[in-house]
C-alpha cells in the first residue's frame, strides 16, 4: 500500500523543497527537460534530510517515533518474515487487536513473533485501540510465548505503544497483574528472546513484552517510563511542556544505549524509517538474523542467567 507523504513541523523546509521537485517533475512530463534542475534539488534535499535527522532534539525524535507512516509490526512481518500465521485470543476474555502475534519463519527458521500494532486511518486506529493493549492483549502475548517455549521456538517481539490502556475496564480485568506476570514469565523462558523497540516504548505497556536476551532499538525510536506529555503534566501540571520533559527523560536510542538498557541501535534510512520501509526492514533483518544466530549457541540455563544479570545491573544510583 502506497503511503501518502506526511511531514512533521520541523520538516517544513524539506517539504517545500520536495514540493518544488514534484512541480518540476510535472513540467518535465510536458516535453520540457528539467532533469538537471531536478537532480540538483534532489541532491540538496538529500543533504538537508541527512543534516536534519543527524541533529534531532529529543522532542523531535519522539515525533519521528510516532510518525503515522512508520512501519508497524504487520509491516515488518510482511517484509522480513515468511509464512506468517496469526494466532488470536487469550483463551480467557477475548482477542486484543492492539497486539498481534503468531508463527512465522525468519530465514526459513520457525519463530514466534509478537508485537504492538497501531493503525493509520481513523477506523484502524480505533480498531487497534491506538496501539494500547488491554490485559487480554498481554495474556495473549504470554500464551504465544508459552507455546514457543513448548516447541522450543525463538521469540521476537516488536515494541511500539504509548503505554498499556488506562481504562476502567482494563483495570477491572487486571492490567497490572497481566503486565507483572509477563515480566516474571519472560524472565525465565528457556528460548532466545529478541526485543525490538520500533517506535514508542511506553512504560510498562512496552516492558510487558520487552524482557529479552537482546534489546534492539531503532535509531529514531524512544523508550521511557512515561510519555513526555505525561511527564510534563505531572511535574509542571502542563502537558504542553513535552519538549522540556523529553530532554529530562533522555529517551532516545543514543541515551538508552549509554545507560546500557539496550544492546544495539539499528540504523534507519535517511529521513527515518517512515520514508523507506524496505530499507528499514533490510537493516532490521540483518540485525535479527545476526543476534538470533549468536543466541542459539547459548545453553538454556546460561541464557536465563545472562538475562537475569542483564536486567539486574540496569539500575543507576546517585547521592
């Protein structure tokens, strides 16, 4: 499906340049050769894009991580994996559409893939609950992980959520318990687990499927205990101070890698993953294949111990 190009506020100069390129291309179809002028503008746009995305603020990075055209879990499933069979339901309450998962093959090898799923148009956003799972979503994820454990299948999860759904119904059905149970059970699975933060890594809603042996993070994704707007609302009673909160949260891939919370940053194509799904999928495919190959050589008991130690040492204390 072709995606309509959408620009963020800080990309306005780039949007104007791209518009000029399209106008020249339109004139070129009428028998006028403007290829040299188009080439110059395209070179200028590429340079501007590279410079712009090499110097993003933390708030701008958060905007890119939320971009409507950014690849979602189902996009990666079609671009990286083969023979995907979606599995539904938690066998308790219902099927949560904010989390998708099922069996697939990575380079011919069977794996279990689980991830948050957002929507692009209004109807799909509502259907996917804006990527915010209810308890049954996390229980479905756990059911699939336990299935992977029984059949000795590696698990790959894609994290992209503002957070777990905070509705009354979700709380009544045990949202906190569902998340806590996932954390406990994921910590002691004997199969390799690779986690990828693809967009927003929001609080416990993200962590509930993010306890793994390798934590990868896309270059322009974010990972934090709370959204910038939520943080600003708590600290300053002003949700509009999201940019200020983003700086304090240190939520970018570079920040998180420096804190040793993640293992690897996966580079994105110039201008972000939303501009070139195929190139992003190629980069991620390489990282997944390499890390899975490394993890398969580790004994199950050692895998659990390394996973425990990995999360045990993440804390930082200061007087």
